[in-house]
């Protein structure tokens, strides 16, 4: 293996390392402000470095790059591979950051929910109820003005906190 190939493989490996950082959510190489979606995001750097290093290593081995000119030709081949990969990585990263999501449920979203008692609710204490919130089952502490048995359908009248509610039989 030629020295140039080894150097290109190291560059490609560094690109994979940067990609791992990008997947973990770090913003180490995101130049510009936090709201700036510039062309030099972490995904772009990772895509460029990985494609450049591995592409140049392939070209260098194919042409038997042992001279400076051959290594320069391999670097040009790596750059030809790296530019479109970096562009795609930038587009995909931008699309992922701008993806719309549902609003985070709040305690106000608990009021009006219907569910089931899973632990009996005593008159002066807490039991547990299970409701669906944003399509997900949620178990909450529950109080009531009357005792409510397990399996009874309930209606949430008031959200006492993010994890406890006041309920009535439904």
C-alpha cells in the first residue's frame, strides 16, 4: 500500500469520526450562529472528508500512485467524489433540522382526557389512572371526590400538576 493511500484512508476515517459526532448531535464544526444553516455544517464536513479520503485512496490504488503527480491526481479524483457527497449531506442535514414535529403536550392537554383507573382512587388519597396523551399511554396519579374502583372509566376534570390529575367517573 502506498503512503498516499494510507494518508487518504486516514482522512476518510476522520470523516467517519466526524460523522459519528454529527449523529451524536454535537455542533462542534457548525460555523456561524446557532440559527445559521451554512454550507459548512458537521454533516457537510463529514461527508466531504469521508468521500474525499476514501475516493482518493481508491483512485490512488487504481493508478498505482507512488509519485507526487499520481497522488495529486488521486486527490483530484477524491475531490470529484467528495463535492456531491458533501452537497447531499448538507441537504439531508438541513432537511432533518427543519422537520416539523407536533407540539409537546402540556398539563393543559390532560384536561378532558378519558382513561381507566389502574390503581383504586381513595377519597382522600391518590390512585393511578391511564390515559392517552398525543396517542401515547400515560399513567398519572389521580385524586377524586369519591372512591373509584379499578377498571372504571374516568374523565380528567383538572390537571393538578404535570403528573397528577383530578378525575370523575365517566
